[in-house]
């Protein structure tokens, strides 16, 4: 990798994220947040991430750890380990910070970050989005971005298995 320090500096712990958010707030930056497993990065992910980045000055992405993905998706997942998934996302210029979370939901992380905008893909309704109530209560907003039809990690895995 050409610039590993630049990429690795974008992968933060909960504590590091808390301190970084304080710095951004001092600079009056609007923080957008989204999360997911991002097991195999595909066109649908890139579309949601690019639209999410446009909704704030800073884009923070929460990434489920391997243990969390297994609980949500089953024993055969993730395909890529958490370290690679975090580094892959951190290498995208549209993303300012990546944080791994071990819980099944990012609620604790959302409460630490207190994003101005919480973003999820179109397969959710606002009532189903973890942390939406907290974000709205803090004066933020929740945005749902339509999914790109035909793109999902599960569908991609199935397609590969059929080859």
C-alpha cells in the first residue's frame, strides 16, 4: 500500500473517535454517520457511501466486527476479516473515519458520535433505524438512501458460488 499511515490513521477506537469528534465540532464540522458489515464492497455500497458523504462535512463509518457479522449473517460470514474491511473503507477518500463496533447494533457508537445526520440504506424505515430517535432528539436528521437494485453482498456471494 502506498500510504498505509494515512489509511490507518482513519481507523479509530471508540475513545479515539470521541476525541476526534470533539475536534471536528470545534471546527464547526457537520458529521454524517452510517454503518454496516461491508463484507464485500460493491457498487451499492459505493453509491450509499458517496451520497452519505455529501450529507455532511465529515463521514464516519461504523463497521461490524467479525463476531458481530457472524451473529447477524451466520457462521460463513464475513468473507473478509474486520481489519481488511476497515482498511478497505479507510482507503476511500469520501470516508473520514472508520470505527469497528462489536455489538449487533451501532447504538453505543451513535451516542458517542452524536451525528448531525444518520444515514441508512433504503431497506429500512426510520422506525427501524437504530439510533434514529437519539439523533432526532439531539437536533439531527435521519436520511434513507435508496438501494441500488441488484447489488447485495449475499447476491454477490450466491453468484460466485454458482460459477
